[in-house]
C-alpha cells in the first residue's frame, strides 16, 4: 500500500486521562464562549494558539512544524491534531478529536472541513493567525467571513473560576518550594545552572506528587547572578556566584498549561550599603503595589502611583517594565492576557476573580553604585474588598542575604 487515508482515528486508543478540571468547569468555559458567539453571530470558532486550545480543551499541543486547532461550534467541540501524536490528543481533550495524517498536502484543512459544516462566519485569533495561514484559510473556505475571537476569548480568561484559583494557589505553593531549593543550592563558587537545575528538579518532583496524573513539561528556573540580573528574562549561564553578587531567583512551575512565578532578589554573603538602600526601596514599592491590587482600581492608575514613588527617589528611569500581569494559561513562549497588565496604557479595572502579580523591577547600570537588577514578585487573587496573597516566600535584606557554604565547582 503506497497511500494512506487523510484522516485517522485514535478514538478509544486507551482511556481518557484524569482531567485537570471538572467537566462542569470545562463546560462553563465553552458555555461562556458560545454565549459570546451567539451574541455576535459567530457560527464556529477555530482556535490555533497554545493558550486557547489548552484553555478550552485541556490539551496542550507540541507544534514541531505542524498545525493544530480546536473548533467550537454551538453543538460540539473538537481538537484537530497531527497523527504524529497518536492518541494523546484524544485522551486529553474535553470533547471530540480529529487526527490528520502527513500523507497528503493540506490534510489539516481537510480535517477542519469534516467538522466545520456550513459555518459562514468563523472566529479566528487575529493575534495568532499569521499571513500564510490566513491566506490558506480564505482559499480553503471561500465565502466564509473570518472575524476576531482572540480579544473576547482573552477577556473571558481574565476572570478565573474557583477551580482555576485553587489550581493556581497550589502551584504558587510549589513555586515557593522551588525558591527554598534555590536558596539551598546558592553559595559562592556554584554556577547558575546548578542552582537552577536543583530548583527545577525539586518542583517537578513536587508536581508529580501533587498531580500524579498530570503531564510533566515546561517547568523551569532562571537563576541569574551579577550582570546577568539586568534583564527579567536573561537565560541561565554557567557563571559562578561570587561574594557580594546580586542574585535573581525565578521559579516557574507549569501544570496543564498554567504558569505561576516566584521571583526574588538575593545577595551572596554580603551587600553594599547602596545595594541595601535600593533593595529596601524596591521592597517598599512592592508592598505599596500589593495594597493597590483591589477591586475598582484601574491598571494605569496603579502604574501612575508607583511611578511617582520611583520618581521621588530619582529611580524612575531605571524601571524596567510594567508592574505586573494576569496569571492563568500562559508561558514564556506562548500566551498573554495583555488586557490585564499593570502598565500606563492599560485601562482595565480590577475585579474579583482576577489573578495578578505585583513585580516592580529596577535595573541600575553596570559601573554605578548598587548595580544590578532588583525584582520582587508575588501573586494575588483579587477578592471582594481586597486581595489574597498566595505567595508565601520571604523577601528583603532580612531574609535573603544568603550565607551558603562555599563549594567546589
């Protein structure tokens, strides 16, 4: 046989896995989406991004040069996956699954055609669909009107359910576990990567213990020292910690596509007076920022007030980025609820159910007194009348001048 079918079925190849969330929670998400679709005359939504496919199906794909999708109409929801993944997408998906093969060009679009029916108005993610894919969709589905579903879907994701908040809260606990492991491994002479490896392994083992049915992927740690602390996303290197170094701890457990973070400033054995002054002031910004995370506060107003505090100390020019962002289905390489960021250009008003970080950072250039990057990061759940901090790891000079025993490299 030299040809194969364009579609194959993995339905029944094993049993459906234990899901991350209840059927009721997943149905709530689809019902909310379909409510938007009904109000806006959308026949079907074709999601292509990691974050939305994961959010609505509980399936996180591995792209590796292939296309994936999750098609939601008013009756059913179906993941579209490549044959290379076997039955895992079906086992993971809340809903149905169609698997396409590599045996003929454009089988991905053939798979969509099997389930899209007579839809004439289809929502797609304008912030994810590239020019090539848009051109192919228009060619494959002439007469169909494509409208944006990304922005409305993001707005729906921004307010978390009780199940999501419980999931994120448990993950924040695991980030704290990673923080403890970072401090445990930190000592003069130890390379950054060894600290990061110890933290990551500790978090992965705790995730496996807490969620024995979960897929274990994407948890990581950035541990930066000295000059490497000047950026929030600087990769781990093999640089060895030196006495007096400013350090940055960044623990990121990932479970079912959900991301949390713990970020802290540390010092190796000692810190100069100017380092202490800057560190303490950044902690003061951090404390005030957390007080501002309450219902009714506008993101831009929070940024403006904290800017004034930095400006009063002649430090505003050293501020690195926005003061915080939404948490949920996102990662360092996919997803972002950009409508909920604590920045000057964001007019979103905080409301109960949102989950937001407070993470002020300043970077003092190399060669100046107190040089380095300072950042503290907590995650807070917005509740009626206030907030709840789900990060428990300590911060500041009283706790994180680390006097670990020097080790051989």
